[in-house]
C-alpha cells in the first residue's frame, strides 16, 4: 500500500500472480482531518477505499493470502526493501495513523505491539494546522524565475509541505508531481515543572510530570535532573528516559537526608529545554555508611576509646553502641569512652554501631591492646670465665614480660674504675639468651647485669660477679733513675699498664743483676762511683709469671777530679812554648782544662 502524488496504490503478489489497484485521491485527504482507508480481498476481488472513494479489480488467478512474516507500517527497512525492488517503494510515510485493524482481531495499539520504531511518535499527531498550504487550490507561488533551485524561509517547524514545479514557455506549461517534505522540529518551549516527586528510599525518587504543551515535533527523550539545594549549579545525578510514552521516571544516585531540587528536561532533535522551576524534595534518612572503627590511646590497665562520626551519616545519628569482645559496654551519643580494669598488654576486640532513625550499621572489627610495661623481674645473668680475656654470659627470658620483648642489654663495670662506670657491651633486638664478652683484661673483677626491654620500658637485673683468669703483666713501665749525689741513685716506677692479675712482686735489675725483689715501687742504690754509667730494668710478676720492662741507662753525678795533672813544656822558638799534660787518675766527670801562664809577655805594637 503506497500513497504517492494523490494516488493510493495497492500492490498484491500471491505466488506468481501480481495484482494492482489504483485509487485516485488527488489532494482531498490533505485537510488536517482523519481519513479512513480500507483494503479488502474477497476471493478474486481486490478493492481499496478511502472515505467515499472506492476502486476494485478482478483477478481470477489470485491465490489465498497467508501472512507469516512481520508487518511493516509506515516504511520498510532497507535490508528488506532490497528484496522487493520491483515495488519501487520510496521514503516512509509522513503523517499519523490510528485504529489499525485486521479482519480477525481487535484494533491494534501501535504503541504496545510495535517491536521497533524509528523516528515515530506513537503518542499523538499534529494539529489541524498542517492542512494550511496543503491543497492544490490553496497553493502559493514560492518562486518565479529561471533558476533551478530556491531557498524558502519563514516556514512552520515540523510541518509537512507539498511542492511542485511548473515549467512554462510561449508554447504552454507542464507540471511536476507533488513532492512532500517536512521541516525539522523546534526546541521544546514551556517545559513544565515535575508535578509530583515521591521518595522510594533515601537513594532514589519517583518523578511524575505532564506532557509538555505546544511541542512542535517529536519528543526524543526526557531527562530528569536533581540539584542539591544551596549547592553548585551542577546536577548531582540525572536520568535519560527514551520511552517518551511514559510520564513517570525513577531518579537514582541520590544521598539520603538531603534536600534536592528536581527539574524536567524535554528534548527533540533540535535540542533540549529544562523546566524553569524545580520541585523540591528531601530524601529520607537511611542507615549510616562508612562507620569508622574505634581507636584508642593505650595505657597499661585501661583504654581511652574514641571514634569519629560516620563518613556518610545518611541522617541524624541517634545512638552509638560500643562492643568489647562481643558484649555492649557503652550506649549514647558521645564519641569517647574509658574502658577500665584491664590486664597489661592484653588484646580486646571492639566494634562500633552507629544508628539513625532508619537503621544501624556496624564498623569493621578491630583488635586493640592495652599498653606495655617493663618486665616484672629479670634474673641476674650466669657468668662463665672461659679464659683470661673472655666471659660467657647466659640468661633466661623474664617470666612476666608485660608486653612484647624488644631487646636485651648487657651492662659491664670493673674494679679498675671502682665499679662506678657502667658501659653497654651488648644491645640487640635478636632475642638470643647468651653472649660472649671478649677482649677483657686478665685477672680483673667484673660486674655484669642484664636489662630486658619491652615497648613499656626496661627492667635491670642484679649484678653478677666474675674474675678473669690472671696472666703475665703487660705494659711494664721503664724505671726513673735520678742521682742526687755522686755515689747514689733514687729509682722509682709505676704499676704495669695491664697488671693482668695481682702483682706479687717487683724486681729491679741494675747492670743485669737483681738488686731488689719486693712489692715496693722504689729503690735506693748507693756506694757507686761518681759519674759512673749504670743500666736499670723493672720486672713485674703475678701468679701466672713475670714480665720485664724496657732497659734504662743513667749516670751518677760528677765529683771533683782526684790525682795530679802532669804537664810537659817544649820551647818552640823565641816567642812560643808548646804544652802537653796527662789527665788525672780519677776524672769523676766530664773534664775541662784551664792553662795558667805567668811571666813577661811581648806587648802588641
């Protein structure tokens, strides 16, 4: 069935038989009113009628019509049209249809039975204004001239117009067939404010509106937008509704307990228009979201609990409930609570529940510990002397740690410093229970104590005592020999730098012979010759042996020479005498000579 250039054409093909019925309508149908079209096949008679006009044809060989495929109304998809090129089908129908009915069955509602629709308004038709400038008798001259194209403005939006061209010369004129075109839609005007908004829950609302009046064109879609009151002029959420037959839509993505302004936007292909005013609504409260786990400042026997409001309260918080180990311990609106009478460094599970009028939400569980304390008691370490320079230290872990054991520290002091200065010789987080102290001094008494530490501090044990094995002394000093007379020495020395035990005796060697062996640190040597050279060495002894110090040499003081000086004189010319002499028998020191001459001398001229 095709309406073209005032002709209603019926094409019927059954098997190999092709039947055509042509009904001339002219422009009688272009009056802005409804026209009833009937197509009928009874036996071999095929007929077509519109209003009072009717045409039929007889085709004896026409076969029974069986419809077993989709029925297309208003146009045929391109992929289907390629199979029926002989029909010469052109562009789709432009206009309105209603009350489509087949012989068997009720009136078809196109909006409900259509499986697909392309650029079709299934919800109404144009006004009767479309009849203007439609009929041939009412046609208006648009252009006169010799050009083969023309541009016409000032037309109505989304209105169908018929055009034909008349070519004339001195011999007469000829007219083209009527061609119909439709102008595009305009942007909707006067889009109404939503008529009703209903909260489904705190996150979504149902919006109802009236169809915009005076829209010229097909409404392609509706858009619902929600703005926060006193917020930025940007919608928080929106929803596009392509089914324009529905005047109710759901808007999701909202926040509970929030004031919103809801607007309606209607769109044609030409553009969209939003309602000038909005309908306000407050979403209801919901249960809170993102409830934060409680935190605590830990003390040894109590916890100072605190928590922050939910990141998304979704309403007014009416109550908090704090659970410890599954048992509620606090109800109220506060955000702090002190949990008392707890054991030192013990774990407890906490959970916080936040409630609004709409419901409650739990936080995630969190395990919190009370604070640590130093260990209650630390046993003194056990000491084993391995050799003169090594002590092996062992200890036990404290029975009551009062926390997580963090490190062990070993302090050491010795009798050389009167046990007043304690040095750290071991400090490690490796929780071993022994340590070997090396590079100690032999024969030295040491005090050693152990500290065990947790995050709450350290506890120190009592000191244990150990004496390293003795050894031969080291660093025996050189003696100091001072002579205050020509026949004696005062010799003194100090203790060895490293006694390596208890010094039992000091030996003084003079000129290689042991002169004194005692515990004294000095010696007096006498009866020596003046200015005589002697060597001295100190020996220090412990129970394990003796060691010698360096060799020192020294002289006694000088004395007056003893004996006579024999002089030998030889005359060497009229004015010179040569003298020689022999040293005294006992010089008793470094000698200097003085020559005295008496008599007459020549005077210098």
